[in-house]
C-alpha cells in the first residue's frame, strides 16, 4: 500500500469535515453509529487501544492500527492524534480498501 495515498485521503476527509479525533469523541461516534472506520495509532496507550478495540468490536465498526500519532496528526493538519473516526461511508470504504491491500 502507498502510505502517502492513505494520508492524502485522510487529509481530504478532514477538509470535508468527515473526521472525528480524540478518544472520548470517537467513542461517542461509535456508540451513535456514525463511525464507519476507526484508525488507531501504533503507539496508542494500552488502555486506550483496548477501550477503542472493545467498542469497535461490540458495535461492529471496522478498525485498523496504522501509523504513529505524529503521522496521523500531520495528515489532518493538527498536533499528534492517537485515534480518528471516519464518519463518511465513501471515505471509509476507500481507506479500508487501501489498508487491506497488504
């Protein structure tokens, strides 16, 4: 997979206001059914990772562990971000296909 392509798509989704960041906000979006895809950084804390993975499993939301917190933050034009939720099904489908190419 081309990482640059994924990060560019993530930036585009952010500009379209289809990305939610932060653990609490992401959990709320998962519970509401708005989160279509969740991206966790590889360097997320164990408790945060477990909480997000458990929520995604329970609510049947696809999630991937990808990139570090600085790469994810840079892609969306912010500081370091540990967890992101994509709320648009079109962006989520394309990102999921890029992440599943391995």
